[in-house]
């Protein structure tokens, strides 16, 4: 009789972790199962999260191409997970492991870079200069026409006044002075500086990168739904409030009623914001 381990005891242990990995559902399957367990339909989830129905279907099928990139895919996964009452952290880790790791945050570009992009599309205000010159000429002609029937003595006065008007208000040099005038207001404020007091005006600028945005008025009417490329901006206005969804809030700079929003949004974060006439403040 030999003393020692039996052959069965020397068999290698099975790797339990491999088994758990094999039965672990995919990200899309986990979200779909959680939605069904919560008694929610795809329409319910889309309404609650503002994520389009087609994108919800695609994510549940593990097709993340319609999301537009890893940053947007991670934001949608986090949003859908919260809607179906599951922890998004394990799903995000699983997604990162399957897609080459978590994307590096987009480096923040200097604020002046965003402000430099917009003025390049604005030339000198030659139209305003020409209108001003025309107003001066029309005013002078009207003045001389009114004074024309007053007599010879009035005629002498008209000549004196006319000569003064023509020499003191030259039309051509006016555009030269308009060039430095464009530099006085900050580009970000000037775009909405004339916003009426009885309305809410929101300017969305993709200063640090591209981002998908959605904007609705107080009636729920869609004002914009699409991708805002880096350097582009959109301005929305409503009598009561503006509802915003930012796909990548870290890439966006906001100006509300002429004032810059100083909130530090994280790259890749999905933000839902509401602004009213009394802001800037997050609604």
C-alpha cells in the first residue's frame, strides 16, 4: 500500500475565473436583460434618457458604431445603465477591456483658441459703414430741402452748413475705424450681447472638441439635434427656457444670457441642463 495523494488529487484545478468569464453576458446583453427585468421598453428608456431609439437598439445588440466614438459610447452606456437601475462601472470596464482601454481625455484647448476661431469668419462691418454714410447724405439732403424756401439769407446759411457737413463726415474713412471696433467686445459675448431681456439666450460652442448636442424649447420642440464640430457654435433662444443635452460636456463652452458658464464639465460626461431667463445657473 502506498501512502500519498491519489491520481485524482493530482489533477489540475479548474480555472473558475475562465468559467465565469465565459458565462458573463456582453455589455449590450446585460443592459437588455436589466431593462426587461425593470419592466421597461426601449421607448421608455429612450424617453427617460433622451438617447435615440435606434442607438438603444444598436447598443443592446453590442453595435457601438452609431454612437460616434468611444467617448459617446461610454456616455450612452452610463446613461442607459442608470435608467435600468444597474451599476455602470462594471459595464464600462467590460467595454474598455473589449475596445482597447479607456480613451485618453481630450486635452483642454486654451479659451482664447475658441474665441479666435469665431472672429475669423467676421469681416469688417462694411455694410454698417455704408448705411451710416447714406444716412448722413440723406439727412443733409433733407435738411437743405426744408431750408430751401426760407430766402436768400437762409440760402447763405445753408451753404455754410452744407460745407461743414460734407467736410466733417467723410464716408470713406469710416470702414477703417470699424476694424479696431470689432475687437472691443469679447467674441463670445458679442454673439448674444443684444439678447432681449424677456427671453433666454444660450450659445453652445465646441471649444475643446466635437460633441453631439440636443436643444429643445419650453414646449419640447426640437431646435437642434446633431454633431457640433470643434470650433462651431450654435445659439438658441426661447421665451421661457432652453433644455440641453451635451454628449461630451467637457468639449463644450456655454454662454447664457451673455455670461460665460464656469462649470467644469468632465470630458466624455453626458450632461442634461436647463437654462431660464434668470440664469446663468444650472436649471
